[in-house]
C-alpha cells in the first residue's frame, strides 16, 4: 500500500536509552505528514500517555508481512487498512 498525506498509521517508537520499544505499551496513533518514498515517511504521533503530539522524520513504513526493524522506530498500517 502506498503512503499518502493524511493517512493514519500506527507508530512504534524506540527509546535507545531504555532498550525497549514503546510499543511494548501499545502503538501510538499517527498521521502521515510527508512521504519520503515508498518506504519512509514523516509523521505526527499522539502518544497515549500524555497525548502531546510529536513530529518524527524518516520513519520506515513497514508493509504487512515485512519483518519489523530491530532497534529502530517504525510505522505500520493499522489492521483494518492492511486487510
């Protein structure tokens, strides 16, 4: 599926200092704000804990069935979009 502006994705941030993915606590809802190619996007995420939006650039967009990157933040399509 090709990314386009305004589409909703799940964002899985990685916090290197903690050595864990924040997605262990659930993904963040996010909106695509720029397309940097078929597999990289910029997005604005909305963390469930405080809800303050944050901007992230150059994030890999993982397609259904692709392996998740180790030690790197990534985005993926929500299940309903991927089906």
